[in-house]
C-alpha cells in the first residue's frame, strides 16, 4: 500500500507539473497539456485516414504498438537466452572467457545505435535489421552481467559444495545459477526496457511499420501531441511488460525476503 501511495503521488505530481507548464507556455503546438495529448490518442488510436495518404498502410496505434513491442520481445528472448548461456559458460571456463571477454567489452562500449545504420544497409529497412539490432544489444549486455555475477561468487562456496559430493553440473545448478540469478533478473529487466526503446529508435531511421515510424511522421507534421501520446503509450506498455517479468520471477526470488 505504501508503494502504491507513493507511485500514485508521483504520477499525480507529474501530471500537475505538466499541466502547469503547458498553461505557462499557452501553445499546444509547442507543449500540449495532458488532456490535449489524451484527446489526440483517443482520436487516432483506432487509425487515422490522414496517415493513409502519407503511405502508411497500418495507421492503428494498436497495430504499430504490437509490431514494435512484439519484435523487441522476440529479440529480447533470443538475445537474453544466448547471453545468459554465454556469460555463465564463460565464467566457468577460462579459455572461453579469454576469447569472449574482449569482444563483449568492446561491443559493450560502442553505442548500439552506431550499429543501426550498418544493419539497415546490410539487411534493409525491414524487420530483420531491427530484430538483429535488439538481439545484439541484449546478448552483449546480458552476457557481460551474467559472467560478472557468476565470477563474483566466492570460490570457497563451490569448494564446499564439491566437498559435499556435488559434481560440476550439480554445483552449477545448485550454487552458481541461484547466486547469479538476482543480477541476471535485473539485467533482463533493463535489457527489455532498453530493447523496446531501441526498436522504436531504429524504426525512426527507416521502417514501414511500428511506433517509431508513426513518431517520425507525426514529428514531420509538427504534431507534438501525437508524438507525446505515442511515446507515453510505449512507455506504459514497457512498464506493464516489466511488471509481468517481475511477477514471473518473484517465486524464484522469495529467498531474498
């Protein structure tokens, strides 16, 4: 109840500050208020005939949101699964860590949007280039954190498990994976949220469908209310997905209290 109270207070405070700022600017073309943005969303959520004349086939916000979030979710699942596997295996095998660690840290330091134009050139403006971009990001970030989390486990913990008769596979399941799991969950949540934003950002550079495509068109029209409506809606969907991930892993983290 306390968390709900503070969360509600935060939302209401943001709404009030936004409303006051919009009243101070007094120009909906520059800073529309919350009610104007809400009206814009309600007016266009089911589709906008005006967008059809601009060459956009799917004008429904729901369709474009589903496309952006769905593509990001698939890429997140693939990249995160490969990242967890690679990171944990690299932590247990020195030769694999020597091979992968320099590559992961180099690519981890490179802004992922720098790679986006290359993927657009190589794979076109279709969904494949965005899928690969988000998959690549999720793989690198999750692999680095999973490896670090497994390496932070004190060696004596595994040694004690070995003294109790657990073989390498059993030690990995009973000791390494549970110890690294909280950090892995944290980076999975981060990768999901950032992956959705990356998908939308990549769609700004070139796409036929998606929230990013609609934002680009609305920005060219100077429709600030529509841009804000699309951005806020995408953020709310990301929050709901994060809540779903938290609910799914909560039983496995009960031991943390």
